[in-house]
C-alpha cells in the first residue's frame, strides 16, 4: 500500500492485489472469501483473480477491478453497485474496503467486520479525496 499511495499506478496497485492473495475478506453481506492468483507458463502471475468462496472458484478479471477502481467517487460507498454494474462487484467491494480505498456505512461494517490494525489517513486518488487506511508496522514490511 505504501508504494501505491506514493505512486498510484496500475502496476503498483497490482502489487497490492498480489500481496493480499490468500487473505480473508468479507462481502457486503458478510460472506467470507479469499482469492488466489495463478502463474502462467512464463512464471508470471496471470491478470485473473480466482475467488474462493465455496466449493467452486470463480474468476475475476483484472480489467473489472480496474474499472471499479476508476468508479470510486467518494469516501463512503453505500453498496457494491455504486461502483458500477461489473461482474464480481460484491468481491471487489470487499477487497476495496479491506485495502482502505473505500469506507462503508456503519451497518455494513458490522457485517463485513472492521479492518483491524488500521488508522485513518487522507490521500488523493485521481484528484478525489478518499480515506485510506495506513496499515500498521506489521503489514508494512
């Protein structure tokens, strides 16, 4: 997150997404999920996230994540569809909340859980002010 906050490029955001692979998230309704990113034949990560929510994994295209990122308009995002009618939005919403890119209404925080070990910090993304969460020392290594 540190590099992304300093230099918000697609490449640096991809680094954040890769770093969080395998971490537990929650959807808007509080359902747990995680994702993994597989490596291709060339040994590099594919630009596809595999959501592990139940017995079957679902793929989430990187382009969908970027599209949603561009749709962040304010600090509090009321519901997933507020970021666009994008396939996999319920998962992207949970990821963005955990990353600290968006905040959610208080009643949704109860379902999704509060991000632990975070402190508020203001930052600029695409010229709009958003609340980002600075991960404490444990996560900044």
